[in-house]
C-alpha cells in the first residue's frame, strides 16, 4: 500500500488525532512494508460470505426498511444472548481440559 498524496495523509492524521506528523508534499510517496492485512481480508471475506448466505436465505439485505428500531434492537439482543451462551460453552470446555 502506498499513500501518494498529502490529502490522504492529512485525512489520516485528522481522523486519528495525529497533528504532530509532518505534512507530506504531493510528490512524496510513503511505502509501507506491509501491503495487506491478511486478518482483515479474512474477516472481510467472512462478512461477504455471511451476507451472501443471508441474501439467499431471506432474500433481503441489511438495507431493508421493514423493521422498526425496536425490532432491530431485539434482533441484536437475541444475537448477543446467543453469544453469551457460546462463551459459557467454551468456558465449560476449557475447564474440562
């Protein structure tokens, strides 16, 4: 990945509260030694696959407008409740090791 213009660097600095970084001129290029974060790519791919499955299963995306805010919150609450059950299951398995 290369940041090729000072506007990109200035935007990054502003978003991350880094006002002490030197401003880069338009002709400067900052080459980063890492070109891709494989973990981020892996997670993004998983999100895309999950979205594809949801579209096939329900015929809808999260852009849907047929749910109220309360219904969205209920969905979130149910997902988080499931997550706590998964955590408890894993903790129980760890204790058995």
